[in-house]
């Protein structure tokens, strides 16, 4: 009888669909660009980006869990003008000589249906760490048509006050509120 029960349990286990496990994805640096925008004396909204980003994303669709760990090379800031890049890297703003990286480490990923909707975490910029919530506007998980590997991608954003990160020079004339947008793509390890 025990042998029959054991055989039945093994047969049921083999017939049950496999449970998904967390999958790790590596940030693809040629399609991942954090951008930031702010009011410039009320004349215009300035838009700049960082050209070098790395990190890992863990995604478990079945369990509706995940994590995000992003590193931004702040020395790669790109305003479109070399002199202004140097100005932004100076001590009044990013202080890249002392703080060459900004990081985001998630503490919780919230789902709406099968897709992440918000990512709560800690943003560290210029040596200051503050909680932020990224709003996920779009998310895609599918095989990459060119690389033939599983991939994920998203567009997410948040708003921070640069004065809270010791980068508030010229506020309020140059806007204190900075919107950070991140377009990220990652390939399964």
C-alpha cells in the first residue's frame, strides 16, 4: 500500500505544472538610460541623462515578487554640453569626485495583475539615502526577438527634491523638484 501511495504522489508531482522560480536579469546598458528633468528659471524644462547604468533585476511572475538593484555612474551625466556636464558634476550638484555613483535598491515591488505597478526602494545620491517610489508606466517580459533570450523592460519614474540630497544650489530659481525617469531593459542571466 505504501508503495502505491508513493507511486501516486510521484505521478501527481510529475503531472503538476512546474512552479516558476525567481529569475535574475542583468541590466542591458545600451538600452538603459536614467533621465532627469527640472525647471530652469521657469523658462523651460531641461532634460539630461546618464549614459552608464548597471544592475540586476529579479522577477518572479508566479509569486508576484521581485527586486531591483541599479547603479548609475554619475560621471556619465550627459546634458548635451560638455561645460555643463562638468558644472553638474561639481560639488554644488552631483559631486562626482566624491560620489561617482547613485544607487537604487528596492525594498518592495507591488503588482497590478501580472505586472509590477510600483517599486518602493532607497535612492542614494551624493551620499544621502532617501525612500522613493517608482511608478511603473509600462512593463514587458518576453523573449528578446534578436538575442533569443528572455528579457524584461520597463519605464518608471519618480520625483525627488534635490535639496534633500544636498544638491539644492540655485533653488527655487532652478527647480528643486527633479523628475527621474528610467527606461530599463534587462536580459536573463
